[in-house]
């Protein structure tokens, strides 16, 4: 019995001492849920007025009982529907932490970051270097490591957040839909904070962060009329490329797809090619896999062979001709392979030109040839831009869905 | 024979058997009936008839005791009391059970138990006849342990009927029913039921020893036995299982447990009772094993739910809001707007209200009980939410926890869970999930320290694993379950080929 009690005391003291709380308080801090303001999006920018300061924009959803009205620097509480629920708070400080705590002074509730869904870093801030901005979100106890990180392409995070709220759509929902629909296009994926931290800590890892872009529909905005919220939309537009912790530029959707192909993150998407008669054919990719093979001469790496397998189904055919004979199919296989090759060559060219290994070569070298990687990793920056890259694409078309031949096919008539 | 059962405890009364003596002891009571008779040749033999009015069948006395004594030739020719006693002993008075008594204490005890005594003053001898005839409730359907497919008979308040019910179900000649008398004032008969050559002898001896050792005034409810004989008295958890169902009682006897039946109580006790037993229902064995296994697993999950749900709610709403899905967190926060109390207090109010409703439902007659339930549900559920005294989330949490409690097959066990639910909620309100962990650990520690008649309470989860697991979280097919529970250390482990 004494041993049992001793064992109990040891467990209890362990629970208390290792709870991860500050020494002065063993127990977690207490707050009633209705007194918290659940921040959903955290935007980080450089202050436009004071370059030394950081501007933080926080988006949250108003509760049913919460009256409309300004809750901070920017808001549009008078609008109807979804927009009427969206609130933003903006504050500046020397650090992200100081800015958030400053915003606490004007918030009617306690700011709570445990429900942040995405962190958006402004273009200018990202070009300056992202490490100082993400330190707080990596370190903070409330924030989760599975937050999504995005870059506001060509704008500030504040602008993006505020304009998105004006569009009447919930930005967290929009981003969530982007993530769910990734499989249909495989252009820009998502990046979790913990993945970003891993990449920043890793060696020679090119980093690509999904970019969000504000797109204005041409109908009203070009006529100089009043900007309605339906005229503004947020688009997921390729990746922002980070080198040395700084944003160096963006790649478009096609190159983003190629990055995903090389990193084996491509799920599905359309490849539009021409049939032997010059009409468009949509090939829906159902499998895309890349295998990287490295050729060495002694300890020196000579070249990389990219073996890509692409299998697809015919999703759409514009001609009314039979394109399912052997010759036509082989033509389509070739067209598909060429389309993939073109994309991959383009991104290889971009990566080597900017000397940023977003292709995952360094990572796979480390995994496949760890001893050799140890010897060449210090020189990787000089090796990578000149590395010979060969591509072999094995292309096949497998199915045609519900119908094989097009309607009103010429030969049948 | 009933009279041959050993009375371990009896009223200590001294003196020879005479009508005067007995009158001295009993004459204050108006329900004691004395009648003097003269029988034999020339009415030479004087005897007195003694019984307790209301406890005997007078027709039996008239037809099978008095009539033969007054009319049969053997008795009318008898010349002395000694002759009459000899004739009765020889079986001339054809009554199935009679007993010759020379001790006044035995005589009075027999009369009080519902026998009739013929007292012969001159030779200081009494003969008692079993003519019990008091009113008793008929065997009815179970009220608290209903099953769809299963026996419908339950124990009643008469010990002998209950032992007969058990005997009908367990017909083996090895079934033993040992009786002891407990209670200085109530002289309650308690039957200890087991199977010779199967039940662990040590367990039987220990149960008999503990019950015989009781020196209390009365046994009017099972608590008078249960609380005195269990090992660990400071616990809310039941250490002895109780049932009103005869099939459940008998199944446990056959498994190697010891049963206890108390005269005057329609409930059988099963010794020992471990946690696993309280999560098993008789119906588990009359349904398909896959269905039973699923239900039993669900019962275990519901036990955890009823115990932890309110405390988890308090923890995550007050301390760990990041754990709640965002939309739900916003909905909860919105619904709590305007409620002046902290979440812990809300839960406490609702838990107490729930307990009040249960208590009211039990005490009130059935017709009013329903009205109270409706009123309670309306007031507590609807009005309290509308009046912003509690939030809807709290009502849902407490209702879920409450309904889960009702799925527990044993009421005593569910009461223990209700008590610990309060304690864990208090722990959670102090330190969130850390507090809940500490509280749960204390509960686990408490359960680990409990033993019932030498068997760990958490058996077979903490000891005697292996084969015993077949009948725990899942109910495996009966043909696979070939052995009796290991922990009972039965003398015959295998129950089927």
C-alpha cells in the first residue's frame, strides 16, 4: 500500500511539474469561452509608415449577438450576410507579439490565437525575409503548428484580408475550399507552419509557399464604377519562391504544377493537347509519379534522370473523328508526354537559373545517397545550377469514361 | 427438512416449557393465541395450542392437527401426554413436518416464525408443526432489470419461495443452501447459496463467517448486510452485486460465486462483485454474440462518457478552447453570450437539477412522476436556457451524460459513477485537463486498491487476464467460453467440453 501511494505521489507531481506551464502556476490559465475573440486569419506586413514596425491584421467572425460596427482599424460591419459577420483588427508594433497585444487594447474580448487557420505574409515583408515574422507564430503557445502559411502576391496581407472581407466571402472558408479542391488542379498546394519550419531549418531546401492573389473582375472595376464586393475575389495563384529566407519571386500555375510533379504531390489535373486532326483533347491525369535517379562519377554527381509516369483518361474530345486507333493514340501519348516534359523543363530551367532547389533534388539525394550527399552538400549551391537533368516520360491513356467514340462520329455516318 | 436447519442465533430464553412460562414471555402481545384442549381417554391429557395469529393457516391446524388429535382412535385412547407425544413421533398424526422441542427458546422462535406449537405442561415438551400461512406477494415480472428475451420471474419477500426458485433453476443435488439468523430484534433468516464441489470453499467459509459474525439489531434492507461484510467500506462503488432476477442470480452461482438471500427482501446478493460484472446485462447472453459484443462495448464507452463528459466540457470550454473545432467554438461562445455564470457553475447547476429530477421521479407515484419529468425537462431545459441561466451546450452535455448513466445495468454502479462525475468536474474546473487527469488517476488508483473478498475490483483487467477477457469488453460465442472466471478460484474450472 505504501508503495502504491508513493507511486501515486510520483505520478501526480510529474503531471504538475511537466505540464509545460510557467513555474509560478502549475495549472493552465482560465478564460471563459464567451470572453474570447477567435482570430481566424493573421496577416503580417511591414508598417507602411514606420519601416521598423510590423503591422498585424487579424480577421475574426462576429457572433450572432455581436452588433455591427468597427472593431478596429478596418471593418465593414454594416454589410449584409457573411460580410456582416467579418471583422478585422489592425495594430502595429515593433514585434508581432507587441502588435497583437496592442490590438488587445481595442478589442472588446480577449484575443485568442488558438483558432488561427492561416497566416498570410505580405509581399514586401516576405521579400525582406520571413524568419522574423514566423518566429512568434512558431513559438507562441496558443498558435497551432498546423496553421497554413500563405504569401500575399504583390500586395500586403492587410489589403488582401480587408478586400476579401469586402467581397462578402469568408476568407478562412475560401482558403479551406482551395485546400479541398487541390486534387482537381494540383497547381498550388498548402503549406503547414510545421513544414515551413522544417524547411527553414533544413539545408539546401528550396521553399515554395502558396500565393494568394486579389483578382478584380473586369466588368465593374474597369468602368470606374463603385466597387461592389462581388467584383473582388481571392485566387490561389502559384507559389512564392523563397531563397535564403527571402521571397525572390513567383511561379505561375503551370510551373507550380511542375513543382508538384517533381515533388510527387501532383494528384490530378487536366492536360489539354491536340489530336492528329488539330482539335483539342482534354486528358485527365489519374496518376503522375516521378522517380529521380542520380548518376555519379566517383563522388561527383553527373546528372539526374527524371522518370515520370503519367496515366490519364480522355475527359473531352472536340473532334468527331476516331482517335482511338493505334496511330492516333500513340500521337496523343506523345503529345501528353511533351506537355509534361515542357512544364518540367521550364521549372528546372527556372530553378537552376535562380539557384533554388524547389525540385526536391537535395532532399531525395539525402534520402537515397546519404553518404554521397554528406560529401557534396556544401557545394550544392554550385553543383545544382549546372546539373544535367534528363527527363523520360512514360505516357499512357487508359480510359474514356462513359463513351468511347464521340457523338456524330464521321466514320459511323 | 426445514426444522433440521441449523439456527445459529436464537433468542436466549431460559426456563422449562410450560404454558405459564410462555405466557409470561409473550402475553403482552394480542396476536398470540393460546387455546387449552383436553384429549385422550376421559380427557385425561391436557395440552395447549399456541400460534401467532395471521402467520398460520388455521385450516391446516384444524384439519391436520386438532381434528386427528380429537377424533383418531389412537389419540382418543391415550391416557397420558407421554403417550400422545410417542404417537406423534411414531407418525400417527400424519403431518409432514413436526419437531419435538424441549427448549423454551426454540419453541418461542418456532412459533414466531409461523409454526403452531402443542404444549404439554406436565412433561415440559412442545411439538411444533409447520403451518405457515401468512400472505405473500406472488412472483412478478422484474421492475428494474427488464429484458426482452429472458425469464420473467423475480425474487419475492419470502425466503423459502426464493430458495425454491433457485432450486428449480439449479437442480443439481450439490446445490447447498445454508441458513443463518441475523438480527437481534428481527431474527432474519439469511440463506447462503453455493454449489458444493464447484464454488471456492474458502470463499463460502469467508461469507458464512462474515455473516455469522454480524451482531446487529435488524436486517431490513440489503445495506445492513452489504455494508458490514465488504472489505473496503469507504467507496461509492458496489462490491457486491445485487439482482432481483433469478436467472442472473443462478448464472452467477453456477459461475462459482456465492449467493445470499435475505428473508423479507426480494433481492439476491452475489458475492463477490467486480466492476466487469456491473457492465454485464442478462440479455447479453440471450442475444447474438456480435450484437451483444457491440452493445457491451458501447456500454463501456458510455460509462466513460457519463463519467467524463461534463468534466471534459468544463475543461475545454474554460481552459483548452483551441481543442474545439472552430465553428463549434464560435457557436458555443455565441450561445453563452448573456449567461452570467462560469461554465463550471452552469454544469454544476444542471447536474444538481438532474439529480433532483431523478430523486423526485423515484419518490413520487408513477402518475405524478411523469408530470414531474415533463415539468423538469421544460423548466430546466427550455426555460433555463431562455432565461440565460444556462447555455444550450450545457443542457446537451448534462442530458447526454445523464442518459448514458441509465444504460448502466446496475443502479448502484451508476450511482457511483454519478458521484465521481461531480468530483471529476470539480477537478476539471480547477486545472482543466491537467485536473481531469489527476482526478481520473485518483479514480483509477482508488479502483485499483479496492478488493472484494480477496479479488481485485478491476479483475480481469488488472489480473487474471487471458481466458477471462472473453467475457469483458466483448461477449465472445458461448462455445468458446469454456472456463469459469479464473479469479474465483473455483474447484471445477471447466464449465463445458
